[in-house]
């Protein structure tokens, strides 16, 4: 309420200088307040928009130029790193050639070749194992005979491999001290593809005869890791391709920047644009959508008729560039936001200053806003005489604006002397009063009235600020809601739910019947029997199709006690035909039938297998058996078996129907289980016509209880000397016909002996 005080202090500062209380001139003139014209607002908006657009464009330009310069610097630095790595890699391969030459001249190997034996072989292998364990880039060392067949190796990574025929025989190109270096190949090592190169040294005798070949297998990935400069980190990826574009050392991420991920994949297929840029060139870079690629060709070794060349490739992702430039971007954005804010404030202040020059007081605008709102306002003196009222207040009080001026507030609010004295006393004590008033005495409605006493210090006078809101419709709505609430407070179980079963409103009798907790949000489907949501789905399907559902529900099984109810549901749909609400009416089943003698079943025995039924049938007297009928009931609802979990629902449905049939089954009849979802009833001394009438009565009773959905009945009559199996076969045929019979779903077959 503090804003009321400030607004009306400004109002009265204006009123005391310009208008007398008895003046016929309006207290609020549009020309008295500053006015933001449409042209001025448009001009300020255009200037601010241009300023904002210019700031955004300039900021984006500076960020783009800064990231581009940083990207060029990072690419130059990455190229220098690749050049250093390539030099070290070539030196490492040359060192591996020298190492292979040293291994070939080893004393233990020379002794073994001079005089092969198992002991010397064991010494050689022990020596080789120590070398392989201490050199990460050395995968294996192997000895081959002059024909290129493996003699033994330090491990079995490469299996029983043979040397290529092109390396065997008197090839002087690799004779003597010459070392042959193979192209990069792949081998499976510990479940992963491992790139490797092997180096071959020829073992010759003094007469230059070939005694065998020594081959060392070197891991390319470990070699590359060992020579990588220390300033490489996780943000500086390194990849290796051969001169055909096949990848052997790749990126960590499988789908990063279009690069191949599996060793042996071709760059020409996955990223042809980059391979076209690399092919035939010794170095360069490629700017792509999401990264900048830098590459360099490295010559590992030069041999007779072939050269071993590879490509080292790295990339600088745009996200990495953005991360490096993030600090400068934040500084630049912060600077531009501050500068833009200051410029925008300057523009607004300039326009504001020009408006202030053309306006005598800013408080006039506040007073205009007060009296041009949809809320009702009245200014009155401390004695209650009305000085000014706006149109909304006059409409709420059902009076003209001119009729309210100079009238008493007591008359306008229709207060008697005693009530008005109490209002003044409360205003003098607290400065505030609020009440809802009924103005129907002069054709008005109900209004909420708030009165606040305000002191103008420069005048030394007090005024009353009155706010009036017309709440006639709200009062009527509350009264109607009260009446509806009284309607529900009856001894009848009524409820209103959403389409999904969530209870919105319910009577006290419904609360007691369903044992509801008023503090919790309850779903009616949770209070149904063990079928739960499946039964609720069948109910809603009928509500959609017919608009109502009547049947029997077993509620409260999730609580300590269960209640058998007759339910009547009615669908409430919207204008589009969609189900919005469900009106529910419940009647406790026990209250209707607890006095009925039919509640006591004629028997409690249901035969559970065919053997028991056969014994019962054979035990019947011959006249009763020859004139008997048999009913076969299929109680499976439509679309029941959509899932294996529906079997439990079907068993529960069979149990419900069994319970009801046992209550109404004559004493001489006998029920038995047959198959899943099927029941048998044997009717001794019952002709076909009587059996059909009994089936119709039973179907009608189950329909009233909501248990007849999908129920079909086949009836067969017995003949003299006919077996139970034949009778069941005839009933099966009748049941298949009953499923297509129409509304009643009852069919008879073989009613006369043939």
C-alpha cells in the first residue's frame, strides 16, 4: 500500500495548486501530464534497436576476427609440433634398424646358429623376452630359416607366419648389413588392432651363405608415443596415415570431425576433401566446418625400389579455439554490454530530459494513471466528503461520476451511522479499513472496499484513499460453489473424476465407502480389484463408445477390507467429444442383497478336473443322464490376451463368474473347470428348451453385474448311451457357433438324437 501513498501525494500536490474543491473544472486534464508521443517512442525504439544491432554486429565481428587469428596461431604451432614429431619418428625408425642389426649380430644367436640345441634356444628366448619386456615399442623378435619358415619367436602374436617370397633368396639389396623395413600393417594384439612395422636382417655365414633371417616387429603406436614431444597434450590430437590414406593411429572419439576411427579405414572414403588436399603434398592445412586440419608427410626410410612415407595429421577443433578464446570473449562481451547499456541510458535520459522540459510535474502522470485504470478509486476528505471519483468506481457504485462528487462517503457506501462510526474509529487507530459491502439497496452488487488514510505533510491535511472492486460475480460464484457443496453432503456415494480416474470431488459417504484419505491425491483405478488399470481401461472404452458404464466393482483390495459395489458411471465430454470427467455413483452391494436368500449358494464345490467330472457323470442315474444337457461357457473378454500378464486377469474374472453362478445354480446342477477361461455346467433332467431358458437368465444376471463382456455359451443335449466326451464335443461345436451368433451369444447343437 506504500505506492498508494506516493501516488496520491503527487496527485494532491497538483490538485491544491490548480483546482478548488468547488470548481466545475475536471481534476485530471490530459494536457497536464508529460506525454510520450507515438513519434517519440518510435524514435527512441529505432535508436535503441540500431544501437543494439550495431553492438551485436561489432561484438560478433571482433570475436570472429579474434578466433580466426587464434586459430591461425594454433595451426602454425601445431605444424611446428608435427614437424618435430616427424623428425623424431624418422630417427626412431633408423634407430630400430640399427637395433635390428645389433640383434642379428648377437653372440647368443650366433652360437645357436652355429650349433642349434634346446639349451641355446632357451638362452636366446630368455634374452629376447627380456628385450621385449623392457622396450615398449618392440612387439616380438622372430627367427626364420632360409626358406622363410618360422623357427621360433619371443611370443606368438604373429603366429606361424611365413616371410614374403620377395624377401627370400640371393637378394643382394638387403644382404650384409642391409635392413629391410616393411610397410605398416595391422595385427590383433590383446583384442585390439595394433599397427606395426617389421625389420628384416639376413643372417649369413662367412661364405655368404644364408643361415636364416632375424625379424623384429615394432609397434607403430608405441613408437609414435615415445617420440611425441612433451608439449603435446590431450587437446593436441595426433593421427598417422600411410601414403594410401589408410589410418593406423586415429582419434579417441569414434565420430569426431568425419575422421575414420577403426585402424585400416580409408581417409579417402570417410573424408575425401581432406585426402584430396593431402595427396601428393608434403605439408598443408585445411579449414573445415568444425575444425582446422594440419598435416605433414614424413619419410621414415629410403630403400631400394621403395620408400616408406607416412602422413602425420592433427586438427584444432572450433570448440578448442572457442575455449582458448573464452576469457577474451567474456571481457569483450562484458565491455560491449556495459558500453551499450551506458549508451542506451544516455539516449533514454536525453529524451526524458526533453519531456521534463515540456512538463510541469512528473507526478501528474502518476495521478492520470491512477484514475485511468480499470480499478475503482475515490479521493475523499478526512470528514468523508468525496472530492474525486473515477469511472470504474462510479460503475461499481451504480452512480454517475458527477453525482458522487461533493457527496458523503457514507452515502456512497450505504453505511448506517453506527457502521460509519466504527470505520472512522478503525481508520484513526490503524489508518486502514477493508470490508465487503452489499449495495443491493440501490440496485448495486457486492464490492470489496479498502480505505487508507493519507497525510499530505505540506498541507497538514489528511485525505482518504478509497479503492473499490466489483466482486459481484465472485460472490455469486462462491455462493453457487457453497450450494453445490451442500448438494454433495448427502448419504449417497457420489464422486467426480478425471478421464484417468483421478478423484476430484466426492461426498462424505463416498469417502467412507471407499476408505479414502482426504489428504492424498487418489486414483480410482488403484481402488479397483486386482485387474487394476486393465479393468479401468475397459470401463473407459465403454464410456467413450456408449457414454455410460454400469457394473459391479470390487473396491478397496489394496486396503485392509474389500467392498463389493454397484457402480454407475456417466461420461462428461467437451465440445470436441473428448472425455473430460466421469460422474460416479456407488451403491454398496451388501445393502441390496444381504437380506436375500440367494446370497447363500446351493453348493461350494466346483469340480477341478475332467476325471472328477467323468465320475460325477457316470454316477448319475440313467434316466437323469440320458435327459441331461451340458453348457460350455467361454468367459474370455475381447482383446484379453494382449500380454502374458493378462492370464492373471482372466483367472480372476473366472473366479468372479464362478462365485456368482454358485449363488444362482440349482441344487441338482454341477459346475466344473474345463480349460483356461472355460467352465462346464452339467444339467441333469433338463431338456434343451429348459437349458436354453436357464442360459438366458444366467446371461441377463451376469450382464446386470457387468460380467458378461465377451461371454459365449454352447449348449448340447445328451442322448441315450452317449458318452461325456461326445457331449463335450457337441458343446464345443455349439460354442464356436455362439461366438458368431449375434447379441445373445448362445447357441444349441445336437438337441435331438440322430
